[in-house]
C-alpha cells in the first residue's frame, strides 16, 4: 500500500492530474496481477516492464471502444517518465 501511495505522490509531483494518476496506479496493479513476467525482478529493464504493461492493458481492454485512447494515455505517462529519467 505504501508503494502505491509513493507512486501517486511521485506522479503528483510532476504534475499528473488525479484522474490519470489513479488510472496509472490501477494499471500498475493490474500489470502485477496479470503479468506472466516477474515485473519485480531487478534484472528487468524499464522498456520490458513498459511493454508488458501495454500488452496487459491491451488484452484487458480488448472489447473497450476507447482502448486506443487509454493505451495512448499510458504512452504519454511513459514519455513523461522517460524525460524525468534523463
């Protein structure tokens, strides 16, 4: 629970709105639940984790009319995160 709070605070500190923050945190939790890859493994790089999250989200949203826009929002959050990694 503390990790989700810290993630939410980090996203808030870089200006991500509450609705997007909660969706992203939820996506992270769903990724941990449904992933076939051990996402907590320290040897995984960020790109592998991101692509696994996108794969899971796309699978879960298979019948959702707004699937493309939701995956696009995830890409935007990843892009913002990549800027802060630099």
